């Protein structure tokens, strides 16, 4: 889906996505369960969503830290920008004193929850350094994991790889952005949908069935209906795939 059709900019969508991720954390892991949140970011838009989530979590009272082993090239992700009137994502985090850590094993051992914002919708393997080792460490850990849009290393259509890093990686929670992707048919765990911005016109154009968000909520929890689809609440319904030829939920 071309985001320009709806009049959105990339940073608008990233802001809404990151806010949704932060609200999912608030739902599943309140402050009383532990404030240390490790946000692991990849080089693409999924990583950008993670950076935005870290900022919101800091405002919510958590103590986020960011592991960002391979930074994105988009100016949104950089500390410095030619547009001095627009503070970019890393600058915003530095201003909140959110640390960017380099010792991943130590941070992993001391966190209460990990946000997997490494790869999402556009991932198309194979994994390249440093990510095979990183995903293997997350896979072997007992820490609670929330994956953003898709568990990292999973094919968006075919789910987890048959072997190698990520073959046994099943996060405790997943937040699908805009709508569930085809790979969720392989997922069993707590499942949220976030990204509250679609108009009815856009939803109908792309064959999406979006949840009815309550009040000011940016996320809704969805449940397997036992028939290959999803429900959100006692009367809701949710399709796994869009009606388009490729079943794409959202292209960013």
C-alpha cells in the first residue's frame, strides 16, 4: 500500500506505530512487573518503530535502553539532520537520557522485557551479521519478548525458518501493525493489533477488516477464533489476509 494515498508521511506512521508498541507494553507488562525495557532495533522502519516506542516508554515511567547494532540510513534515525527545526529519533532519546547500550548479553540478562524491533514486514532473509547471533541469543533467553509486526527471522508468509537462528523463536507477545500478516497462522501467543489511522475508504480499497478500537486506545487485543481467523472482543471479527492477490496488510 502506498502511504501517500492516505496523505500520510513515513514519520507520522512511525509515530503511531511506536505509540502502539508502547501501549501494548503497558497492557502486558505494567510498571509493577519491572521497569527495565530493552528495545532491540534493526536498520529499517521496524527499528524506527522501536526507537519511537522507547521514547514513549520513557514518558510512561519505564527505563528503556536501546540496542541498535546497525543503524538505518534514513535521516529520521540519525542524531544530526540538515533540518535543524526537526529533532530526529536518536536525538529525542538522547534528550531523555535513554541509553544506547553496546553490551547486549549483559543488557539481556538484566532486562524485564525485550522489544524485538529488528525485522518486520519487509524482511526477506537470509540473516546477515550481526543478526544471526543476536536472534539466537534472544531465542535462547527466558526473558519476555514482544515482537513488532512479525517475529524477527520469520518469513512474512511462511513463518519461522526451518532451521538455523529463529527456527524455534516464538515470542510471548506480538503486535501486528495495521492488521495481522499471513505469518500469524504459525503464531501462538498473546496478540495485539495497533496502528490506528486507516480510513474506511482505505480499508475497503485494500480489503482490510480493522478492529474497533475503544476510546483513545491505540491497540486492541485479538484472539484466535479457532477457525483460521481472529476475533477482538465478544462480537468482533478479523480476517487473517487482505483480499488482494498477495495478502499484503501494509507496505511501508
